[in-house]
């Protein structure tokens, strides 16, 4: 079987992004549905629906609470500080 690092490198697009598909999920050892859906939903709400914030604010708080409970890293079962990611 191919090295997961090489698989991950081969899946990255020229722009720097990865497509959220079954191949990426396989490399990460997760199902496609488990990979970042909640974070993407929060970004979308804050980026495109600020005019309706009163309608989704509780939903956002619940999702953020769930994400914090996951400690960000438990999704993949490793520990990485956000500073190391350059974010």
C-alpha cells in the first residue's frame, strides 16, 4: 500500500486546497461525513448569513461547543497546537 503522506500530497490541488472526497477521507482514516462538516457550516454562517445572525446564533453556539469538546484534534486522534498550523 502507498504511504499516506504521499497519498495526501498527491491529492492536494495546485491552489493548495484539498477536495473533500472519499480519497481524502480514506487517507485521514475517517468517513467523508466526519471530515470538517461542522467547521465548514460555521464558516458559511459567519461569512454569508450575518444579516440573519439572530436566527442561527444558538445553532452556532451549539456547534462551536461541540467542536471545542472535540478538542479539534480528537477527530484525527492526534495532538497539534493551532499555532503550529500557522493559523
